[in-house]
């Protein structure tokens, strides 16, 4: 379905997306959610908490830039130096904590897919839009007891907009 796709694919961490050959941006909402769940499950893991804190400190200024200037590469690419420093620190650090080590591996595996939005204008840092769209499609599947036709979807869309 994505054969010949030329844009940047914004996705969650589902492994099947890794086989698609195009620039990718992994969702930076899914990742912190997973990290927060790990911290909640392991509240005494100081290495894990430090890792999560350092990631939050890295991403927060990026979000501030987006809030101020939008998704424009000329404003966002200034954060690439911070990303390089973050990854250098992560790669040099020897983690003893099992969960911090798992997180380190996850970051290293996705290194080229976590901050793609900094190098492209108009690329979102999360996949919220896609998830909201797919929820609407899933609801219509339930309503129509199966996959609706394009005509049925457009009729449903017109009805819901006029309500």
C-alpha cells in the first residue's frame, strides 16, 4: 500500500513499519508514555529516572520551538546539536539497570527515526492525526458492520457534519 511513498512516514513503534524504505518519524508521544509506564513500574530505578529526565529535557525546548515557530526546519534544526550530545552521553554511559539498558537499546535502534522532524519542514513529531483518523474509520466499521464503502463513509461524514 505504501509502495512508492516519497514522504516521511510518521508511525508508532510497530516493527512492520521498519521494513518500509523512506524517512521515518517515530511518535514522540508513544515513547514518553512507555517511558513513564516504566518509571511508574520501577520507581526506585534511579538510572531509568535519570534517562527519562534527560530525554524530557531534550524534547521540551523542541516543543517550545514548535509552539513559537511551527514545524519549520530552519527553527527546529538548531536542536540537532542537543540530540547529538544526548546520544553521545547515552552511548558512553554504562547502565546497570535492566530497564535503563532496554531503553538505551531502544533509542539506539531508532536513532535515525526519533528526530527526523528536526530536519524537515512540516513533519509532525507525533502520529496523533493518524490515530484520530483511524478511530473514526474503526467507529464507522462498527456502525456499518464491516468495512464501509467510500460512498457510505462520505454519507456518514455529511450526516455527522450537519448534526
